[in-house]
C-alpha cells in the first residue's frame, strides 16, 4: 500500500495548536506513514470564506489540493476538521462544475485527490489491530472520553465517514491504545466554535456543559481531534470555570498525543508541555496502572 | 372545417390503458391545461407497442409520436414496459438514420395519479413539435430531381461531392 | 413574537420573491419545511437566538425578508450542522443560514456587525499573508470593535507556552491567494 | 478444393444431402448446389465467387427432410456460421441434423466491382485463383485482378472470416480484416444532415422494385411467404408503387432483424438495383451493440435482446 | 356497417369548449356513419334510451359515443348497446372531455380535435368484430395469506358463508400484531379479550384449514383457478401429536432464548409456545437456540413429551392448495429506529419502541403487566413519548404518516397513568392526527383528564444523565428549546410494509408502491381489489391502518370473494390474443415473451407446430402481438388493423 500522504496542517496547527502538528507528525513517523507537507499551502478560508460564497471557500481550499496533485500525491490528510470540511467542499464544488471551479481557482485541476482526517487515516491505513500491536505503553487505567466536535462526521452525506450521531472511530483508536472509553453522550455537541472571541459567554456555556458531562461519566481526560475544540476546552477552561463557578481541571489531549504516549514517544515530541491544563493527573494514573500491572506480572 | 387539410400540427399518442391513459384522465379531471396537438390511441400496455407503429406514423407525416406507459416495475402486466423500453429506445436511435427526426418521437412513463406530470409531458413535447413545425414524412412527394446526390451502391453517380456510396468507403 | 412585534401584517411586509431567491441561492427547498422544530431542538444556539431556526424557516416561507435579514440568529449560527443532519425534510438548514448572511450583507442589514467584522478581518489576513495570522487577527478585531480587552486574560499563559506568533507566516504564493479572494470579494456588490 | 471433395467422399455415406456451390450460368457466377448423388460431388466448387450464404436454406430443408440417421452437410463461410448460430439460437435449425463444413474465407467478389475493374470487355471464359489474385481468361486475353480490389462491401468490414462453429474446418485460418465491429459505412450516412439523409434514402428506395430478393436471401427472414409486407390482414403496406410503401417494407425487414441480424450482407448482395439495404440492419446491429453489448450469432446460448429484458437497466 | 355517433354535451362540461353540434354534423361525412346527434347527458337513463332507440330506428350495427373517458363509462354504454341487441364490443368511445374540453379553452381547436377523435373511433369501430366471453368454472375455495386481525376476519366471514378457507400464517401462531397489544384505542378494550375468541373460532371452524408457520412459495393460475404451493416450515414438533401441554417448555434447559414475542424484552425456552392464547397452541423448537441442535446432546423435550411429538429430523414440507380466490392480509412491520442515532435506541436500554412498551403494559408480558423500565426494573416517574419516529420523515425514506401512532401514544400514556398514578407523561408531537370516531375525544382525555403534557415539536437528541435520560426537543409553540428528564423514553415507531412484502407481490403479480405497500385497483372505488383479478387486499398490507379499518377491509375482501363465488362460472374477458394458424410460422417468440405462460404449442396434423392461446390465462397485454413477426397473433379489439385505422384516420 502506498504510504506517502500529502499533509495539510492548516493555520491553527502553526499557532495555538502546534502540539497537534507535532504529535501528528511524530505518530505518523512512528507508524511508518510518510507525511509530505503540501509545499506553500495556504489558508482554507474556513467559515468566513464559505460564508462569503462556497465557491470562494472551494477555490482557496482548492489551491492546496492542486498543489498536492502537482506533487503527485493522491491522498491529502488534514488533522483539522474545519480544513477537512473546506477541502472536501472544494472537491464537491469541482465535481459539480469543473469549469466554473477552475475559473475561480485560476488554474487547472484534475480532482483526483481524496481528503481524509487523521482518524480516517489511522483507521484505514493502520487499523485498530495493527495499532494495538504497535502500542508499547498501553494507556490502561485511563478513562478517556472521545470528543469529536461537530464537523468531523457531519453532515453524513458529506463526511462519508463514521456515524454522524454516534461516531466510533476515535473510540476504536482509544480502545486500541488501552484506554477505557465510557459512553459519552456529547461526542458531537458543538463547543461554541469561533465564538470564543466574538461571543465568549456562548463558549463558556457550551463548553462548560461538555466538560460537565465528561466529569459525570468519569473521564480522566478528554480526547479531541479538532484544534478549535481543543482551544475551547483547554485554553479557555479557566474562562469556563470562572463563568460556571466550578473547577474542572480536566486535561484535554489531542488524539495523536494519546496515541503517541501509547507508542512510547517522548512527551516533548508530542508537545505535552504546550497544554494549558496539565496532563499530569492523567499521566500519573496511567503510570500507576502500568506499575501495578508490572508488579503483578513480576509477582507472577 | 375539414380536419385533414389545415395547418394544425398533430401528435399521435399511444398510451397504456392502466397508467398513462389514466394519468391523462387525471390531468383532465384536474383541468390541467394542455396544448391541443395530441390525439390519443389507447392500447392495453406499452408491450403492445410495435416499434413499426412509430415508424409508420412518422413516415405518414404525424408531426410527433408520444408513447407513454406505466413506470418500469409498475406495469399492470408486470413486464410489458420492460420489453417496450428496449424496443422504443431502439427505434428512437434508428429514426435519424433514415432521416426521420428523432425529436418527433418521445417515450416516457406516467402513472395514473401523475396528472401534473402528464400536463408537463404534453406541454413540453408539444412545444418541441411546435418548434419543429410540420413533419414532411417519408416519401411525401414523389422523389424530386433536386434531392441531394447521396449516392447508391449502384455505380455511376460517384462523381458528386456528397457521394457516400458505400463502395467508395 | 420576539423583537416586540406581536402583530405581523403579513401582506404589508411580504417580499413575494424572497422564498424563491433563498431557495435558488442556497439550493435548499425551504418551502418543504413543515415546522417539526427539529432544527431548534438540535441547535446549540437556540438559547441565544432571537428567532429559533424553525421560525427563520417560517419567516422565509412567509416572505418576511427584512425580519429575517435583520435578525441576530443568522449571525450566531456556528455552522455546526446539527440541524442539517437531523432535518426530516433533508433541508441543509445551516446552508440556508449562511445564505441569509450573504443576503444580509448585500442588503446592508447586518445586525451583528462585530461577527461580520471578524470574518472580514479573517479574510483580509488570508489575502495578505496566504495564511491566517491569529495574533494579528485578534489585534485588528479588538482595535476595530473597540473592545481592546477581548481574551486579554488568556494572553499571559499563551505567551508563557510560547504559542503566540508575533510575526505572520507569509507564503510564496500569497499573490495567487489574494487574487482568488479578490475575484469574489471585489465582485461582491454585483454578485 | 481437393480437401472439400475428399472430405465429402469420405463421409458421403453418412450424408443425406450436401449443400454447396457450383459454377452457374457463367464462370463468374457460383450458385447453390444441392447434391444427393456421389457422382455430383465433383460439381462442387469453393472459391471467392462462392458468395451465397447457404444457411438460408436450412430451416426449410430440415423441416421437410425425413427423419433419418443421415445428416445434411452444408458448406459455410466464416460469416455464414453466425447466421447458423442465430438460427440454432432461435430454434429454427436442429444442430444435430447438420454436418457443418466450415470454410475460412478470404473474402468474396463483388461482381459490379469486378466488372468495373476489368479492362477487357469480352465475356470471361474461365477463372482461376492464385495468391489473392483473380485470373480471368477471355478471348481478349488474360488479366489478373487483385482480390482485395474487388471485394464485396460486407467483406471489407469482415471480422469473422473463420467459422465459429463447424464439424470440420477445411483450410487454414484467415486473418480478419477488422478485429472490432466497424460501422464506418453507417457512420458515413449518419454524418449527412438529417434532411439529406432522408432525401438520400428516398432516392435510393425509389429504385426498389419490391422484388423481395433481399428478404428471400436473408437467412433470418423466417416468415418466408407469410411476410408482413405482403399480408392483407393486417395490412401494413399497400401495393401502391410509392416510396413510402417501399420504405415501410424495408423498415419491417430492418425491425424484424433488429438484434438478430448477423450482418452477412446477403440482402444487399442480391439487390438487383444496388440499394445498400444492409446498412439498415448494420445500424440496428450498431444500436444493439451500444445498448446491450450484444452481437447476434456469436453465442448460441444467448437470447436476442428484444426477446428479453433487464429490470435493472437504466437510461432507457 | 351502419354506425351511429352520439356526441355528449355533458351539461356544459363538454359543450362549453367544444361545438358538439358541429362534431355530430361532421361525423355524418365519415364512412359508414348513418346517424349522428349530440345530447345533453348521454350517460343518463334517457340518454341511453336515445341510443337504444337509434339502434332500432336506424338499424345501427355499431355505436360511437364521444363523451368522457372510457375508464369512466365504457362499461355503462356497452351494457346499453347490448340491451339494444348489439354485441357489446361493437362500441367505441371518443374521450372528448378529459382529453379535450377540460384541458383547453380554444373552442376551435377543441372542436377540431373532437372531430378527429370521433373519426378515429369510427375508423376503429369499422374494424371491430363481435367478441364473446367464455365461461370457466370457479373453484370455490379461498386462500387467505396472513393471520392477523384482517386475515382472521376475512377467513371467518368466508367460512361463515360456507366456503372452504385455507389460512396461511408465517408465524407460529395467528393473531398478528394485535395479539401483542395490551389494550386498544379509543375504548381501552383488552386486545386479547376481543381477539382471542376470533382466534379460537378459526381453530374450531371445520372449513378453515390453517397452515401456521408456513409461507406461500409459488402461485400459478388465474381467477377462479389458482394453484398455490405452500411451504410448511419445520417446527421439529409433530403438531398432530402435540397437545400444547407445555411440559417441554418447563423442562427445556435453554431458558435464555430471546423472547421475540415479547419484543426481545425477556427470555423464553428454546422449545416454546409463544403466548398462552396461541392458535394453534403447539410447541416449536427454535433451532438456533436449541442445545440439541448445537451440541448433539440434550433431547430433554423428546424424553419428557407425553405424546412423542418431538422429531429433530423434521424438514420443511410443501403442500399444494387449489383455490379460486386469494385474500392478501400480510399486515405490516414496525420501523426499526436504528437510523435515528441521536435517539440511541438499542444503545440505551431505557429508550424503547411503542410495541415494546405495549408488551410491558401487557399482563402476559415480560414484567407481568407491571410497568418497569428495562435497565434496572425501577418504576418510572417520568415517561416521554416521541411521535413520528420513522413517519413523515424523508431523511429515512418514510415520508408518509403511519396513521396509528398518535392514537397509540395517547393510549399508552393513559395506560401508564392507570398503572402508575404518579407517573408524568410527556408527548413530543408534530401534529395530532386523530380523525376517527371518538378518536380526538380520546386524545383530549389524555390531555385533560390524565394530564399528559403534549409538547409541539420534534426531539433532537436523547442522552443519559446519571440514571435518567435527557430528552432535548423543541416547543415550537413557545419558540424554545426544551429539555425533559425521563426514566423511560418510548419511541412511537411508524408503520412500514411487511418484511418480504415485495417478494410475495411478485409471486402474486400484484403491484406495490415504493414503500412495499400493495396497490389497490382504485384508491376510492376499488379499495380491496388488486389489478390481478381474483386477488384481494385486507388490512395494513395496503397501507397503515388501525384495527377497525383492517377488520372492515377483511370483511370487505370476504364479500368480494363471496360475490365472485356466487356464480358457478366466470366470464373471461374476450379481449385476448388469438392466433391465425395459417400465418403462424411457429417461431415461438410469443411463447418466450408471454408474461403469463398463456401461449402453448399445438401440433397440427401435418406435424407443423403453431402457437395456441389459453384464453382463460391470457390477460390481454398484447406483448405477443407486438413481438410476432408475421403478425399471426392478434390481440382482439386491439388488432394491428384497428390501431392502424386509428393512425390512418389522423395521418395517411
């Protein structure tokens, strides 16, 4: 199977979500997936461009796809669901009307590429069984809830991956690396998205609700796959706590960070130090569990 | 008023008794207005439709031929329209080869409840026929001297530009 | 009815072509909505909307153009797609909301000017550098809204983590990107 | 020729009848021969003048033949075996009763083309064949004409020179002239504007005598004397000498051959006034190929496309 | 031929946009027309007499009526001309109402079109021939497929009238969905108390042959004479010997078998009688749950059975029944809510379906009629009902209204309050559809007397919080999102066509809609007939229906069969294909295309073979006619010459 994949990090992964970028690269390297960063990629346009007109969004995102095609790559992976939506939307627009699309883009385009998320890449190229086999430090003893956010699987006709109402792809990855995954009803509830800046109380309300549910189902940490979700749940957790008059102190890790830990990668390669809510509580729990397991196996 | 010698355009409709004839009735009951070109011949099923009827009608100068039956899988006789659609598609593709305008022949499926769809089918096809005007048919007038010199396999006329004598190929 | 209007003279305020226009520009059959309310039931933002999503659909059906375009809900929609996913009529409600924003901009009826401003600054950033410059975007937004303290509480910890870029990333192909943006943004008024 | 004769000599006791070709009223005409006596075997010939498709006789002959253990031997060129396959497919011929002699065919001669190619005008007294050359003898002398220059139209688009089904194949396989169905001649007509196409056919068909030679030569025109074109009830055509009635006859023929015609070209070969009537059926064959990927007379187990249906078909 | 033409004015329906007088006048110019007139209401009694008078006076041999659609009045006029001594097929109609006057305002164009339609009819009539129906004897036995309440009603009505009835039921017992219900709306009758006696009647009627746990394999033949192959599936219990004592169920060690009758809410034994009132009350081994079939050891039931009824080597058996008519009453299935991932049915034990709640309410149900929730057996304090799950929802391909859910929710909410007076019920609904006798009053009672909270809006999401479920919905009347915390959520799943409905329809050659519901012959006027003569519909197989409507249809279908069987023979439609032997070339193409197997070979004395039409089997589609190369086979009344005459009348 072809292992080389075009990599589109997206703007967030250059800034506030740099640990997502770092851990994604580290995990893929460890699993033998070669990521080739799309040369000179640009912003996908996100919601603002789509809001102008879907064709602008399609063209901005489309430039990256065209660059990937130029580089001879047929699969583009992006860890950011917002970028994923824009890139997929771009392909859809192209298929609707190739001529119109190419006019907007200002260059030719073949539409051969496929766009996938990091979850899809891990499940399709590696698979839970192989992933479990590659694990060196299983994260046993850790209750981790998967939080998918709204864009990863919605709408179903568009995402064409996983169930839109009860997605399980991240659950399967978490289980493969040894986590305990409680039923989490708010897997796809919206966290408030970009309103962190413009309408902060919305985010503190919605994110508070999600953190509350995570605590209720006994989570020691939240796994995410979206930089925006991570920002709202992690960076803004203080704001949330203040607004809700309660303390959560719940670590919010990127799924790639958790996979990296299980693969035995060094914490600094995974950017664990960049998290705002310290993952210490989670890490110690995992260590305890593995110590217990070790001592048990030693005793036996 | 002699109906044979006026400029009125005519569409011959072959409609199956169970679905499309009923659909045309439904359109009437609902007073869905339609152009007056269509003359309907009722047949039990589109399976009864010999493609020769289409060729003969167009050769005789019918300005349009419209065949309509039950939607595939809804045939009153289970499979009549499955056979029909093969035969009708074949003739549709054959017509232009002998110089009969395929736009003058349309086949479709309309159920007894689809009055509105029937109105649309008739209106759209009538508009096509209005646009095309009268159908000269085949061999309407005796073969004229100024017919194009498209040439036969009988040798001798291979000197014109429009020669498509198979032998010359 | 919210916005203090308890009497709606439907005919007086009706724009007859409005449904058709929304349907054409969004590609969604809003007229098929039968008011089940699932969009409002699923929406995470109903509590901050002035009109819940199902009422937006209803107002469109009634051709109440001004009320729809001036409302706040269309700007508060986060495009999370919950409504779209669950609509029993297969209407992409989120797409309709997005379409209404564009129409509101064209009509000069934007209610939530700061949200609109954020989007504009975002696109400006993209056109200038090719990628979004988070720090610059926030600064510009704060400056123009006159709310200099937005997220100021987060600044120290972000700085501490070394996550705040002070210089934008300029990509080589930024002129291409700017050209793409200009193709639409400059053409916007006529659209 | 030796092989054909020796083969028949060897098997004659098992045969009730041999259908082949013999020299007709002039050296350039090969005509069907029906041989029941061993001494007549010598009359049989096999060369590029043997144009007639002898499968046309099989349904009638087998119907009237007595049920004996003996078989009917028939000589068939490559393309003729497709006709036979179609006849077997439709149940008109009982394969078991036949002894099929398959003959790889280098192509048959178009008499009109040959007449034009000749420089001499004197009647031909003798013909011989050598390395794809026709050697014609007349009192004006001997002339050599390349076979390729005087081939019938059907042979120029031939992709079945070798028998598809036979009890014995006599002769070495011949390379096919086309390896895929070719509809260049049909396409040439299709390239005319619609109006001109109609005018072209009106002009061509105006010559039609309604002699029905095309119909009678067609192996798959199985109605014979019950032909719809001559039927009084129902009355599809009149006996009027009009282009439209002639046209209708040809349409009846063409539509009855739709999805069945094996493109043997006999209809066109026998037309006394040179109308390219085979084009109608070639067009049908082209459509059948496009719509259903069907080629007549290739697979004895297949069902002709208009005799069946497929509920899952879309686009029609 | 002497032809009379009658142009109907249909009051002003035709006359306002067609000059009927001119049409009649013009008709006189057509060949063979000796009389023509227009008339105000030709279909009226005096109108028909007018025709009959003209037939006598003008010695007419054929009649054309230009009026409404033949689908409306062809039969009427055929009878009228027959009374006057003409053959009923010496009649043609020109449809100048639905196809002319009602669809265009241009009187000139309409009149011209009407004239041409009359001319076509005249030309066709000139080629018509008298046709005569033949009579075939009727086998007066009836097959009823499906033993739900509709099928039971149909079977009993037929049996009461003295007919031999064959009742085929797919499940082990008759009773259908109704047997699973606790009570029925709007009267709160006990379902098994009113259905039970009918089920017993079925068992006791000597002229009802019941094939339970059996399915229809193949159907051949035609009205009056069908042959039906029925597969009796293996039960591994000899039902002639089984007394239904239930000893085997007691002793069976495989007690963890999923109880399908209780909608998977409880467990039962591998050998089982599904419920106490089952008819026939016979045991069956559920093969996949039986220890003997899994391991080859056990045989407890065989050892214990007092009548030696257990046979592990039993195989499916085929029986053949000959009947004259078939009533299809195969009922419905309930929508599987799995596509609604946001509701969590299947993931959360306390999100259940309406039929599951029905079993919970039932005294013979898994909890003995005690209302408890499945997860922990606690009595619920708050119950939420969600309407329209799998109804009126295009996104799951169920755009139609299931018709019964509004009522069964109201019933279940009332019953829940009856069982647990402290319980609070909430109903999320889009619209309340209660158009039946005492139905709306019933819903009002739920709201007004039982305090059921009706909330107008759909539910977006259901999720657990602690040990309760949160139902997040909308109240569109308030314009608000609302949340209700509940202990139990009941999804009112909608009605869908019965599993296997399409396959059965293919066997019966009846049509079905895109959702698998069977199509009636006419939605208003022929509601229990199908387009296949001799096959009738009853109950929810035709579309969602409640009990009274299903019972009414069962009786209606029975009455149709009785009317058919009131005669000893039936006349076959003479509009069938016929072969002109002298023209037939014996090519066999007609045999191969005939959808009904109505053509067979016939060998003449000279040994040649010719096609022959079985007139009682032929349905008159004309496919053979279109296929026959020399046109030796002609569909009577739609012959080539008749169609060509119509065509030539238009253009020649």
